[in-house]
């Protein structure tokens, strides 16, 4: 009888063990669909020169002003200095857990976190921080920094950062270098990647009580640059951190090559264009083809010091046109909006105002 009972217990224990979910291995990258294209032993992104020389300086020019260096707060949202976190000029000061590879539709690779363990159903994800990750003051990046980031964003941050805790059921430290996010029913399949792209801030360098106040004091981040000079509303200068912790990791190899990056501010587009003509700005962008052709005739261009280049981006066109405020009663009827669209003489406007250089899109979502 005892022998049978022992066998029954052993069989039951084996069945219980066999029903446990298989433990997955942390991966070097995650993707929105399928698997990341690059293997675990990749050395750099395909579109980057890993041996690009370091040095020199570059000046970018923008229209506007700034009175704040903290990009995560609601106050001065539209007047925060460019470059702190920036889709155009780069995340110079603050970094996310993982880095996007723009050669793929939506794949992320290790940055502050060198690997991630994502549940197949995307109900949770565990990030394993790179033990070498450091803030610009030399202190290590820790799980406590990740926990603090989400805590302070929830209470003091601006959208969309302030909304992300509403989709997280639990956020916990799971090891000396790891944190785990468990999601609730509000989260979708993309949300683990959104979490991976959320910038992380240092707990020791911020005071939660005053976090939502604007500041022009240079902030500590983990990124490749530090703030060197600030002239409010006019200029911000970043210098490359020679001790940047991530300069040799694959997702950052070949990036961050200038020793100095300056962003100059101008009150309007005309002033910015004139500054470009004088050699202050490294590049100029202009979406109006007539204005571009008119402004391109200046001495530096005729001497060959300025180059004009056309290229096909391969992405859907950006819509330029009129948008109706459908909250107003006069625009609420779709038949009225359709009639106004039919009244607009695109062919005449294109010929007489834009030198025939535009093509009409078929919809806002072409």
C-alpha cells in the first residue's frame, strides 16, 4: 500500500512539473512581429559605418525657443530644449532600455538592458540591465532607477509617459540587474515594446517633489552627450562624453560621432534660412518647392559649398492640406466637407502657386 502511494505521489509530482511553463531564455532583441532580423552576435546596425571617425562639430537650426531642459514634464512641453530626447537629433542625454533598428519595421535591440525575456502572450517582460550601464556621473544604472522612473512619471510626468503605469499591474525588481513588468487587461501586444522605448532617468539625480518644475540646470543622463552650455531661448551645446558607457555595444557602434552638437534657435523660418545661407546651420529643410528653388540661389551654393540633393524616401507622403474641426457644427456633416473638398481647385493651385510640383494624394492615409 505504501509503495503504491509513493508511486502515486511521484506520478502526481511529475505531472505537476510537466505542466509548468517552460522557462524562456532572455533574448538580445524583440520584435513587434516575428523575430528580430539581426542575430545575437550582430556587431552593428546595417546602415551604420562602425568605423566612422569621431571628432568635429555640427550645428543644427530650429524655429522656436526653449526655457526648460526636462523633457518629461507638462510645463514648458513645447519649449523644452531639443536634443535631450529627440527623434530627429538623437537621444543625446537620456536613453531607453532598448534601441530601435530603423532597418526593420519595429524591432528593438539591447541598450540599457542588454536582453529581455518576453512572455509569448506578451503579458509580461523582464529586462536584464547591462552591468556596465552608467550615468554620466559614473554611477551605475540600477533596477531602482527603472522603478523610480515609472513612479515619478505616473505622479509628475507628462503624457504619454504619465499614462503608462495604468497598463502595468506590477513592476518589480527581480535581481541585482533585472526588472519585470507584468501588464493588465488594458495593455496590448505593442505595449512591451513601448515600455522598452521609454527613457530611464537616474533616481539619485532627481527630486520627486520638484520634478514637475522647469529647470535650465544640466541634467544627468546615461546618453552619449552631456549638456555643455545653455543660452536660454537661443542656443544649447552638447559635448560628447568620452566615458560614455555604451560606445562599444552593437546597437550604438558607429553613432554619436561629433564631439560637439549645437542647436541654434530662430524666431521664424526666414531667419533660419538666412542663417543657413551664412554658414551657421549645417543643413536646411524646406517643404515648399517654390520657396526652396527661390532661396537656393545664393553665393555659397554657386561656389559649391552647399549641395542640394533630392532622394526618394520610400515612405508614404506627408499630407499637406486643410483639416476640418468636426467639433464645429458647420463642419460636422460629412457631405459639407466633401463638397468643400470638391470646390478646392487643386490643379489651379498647383500650377499657379507651387509650379506644378505637387501630386494630389488620394486620402489622408495614402
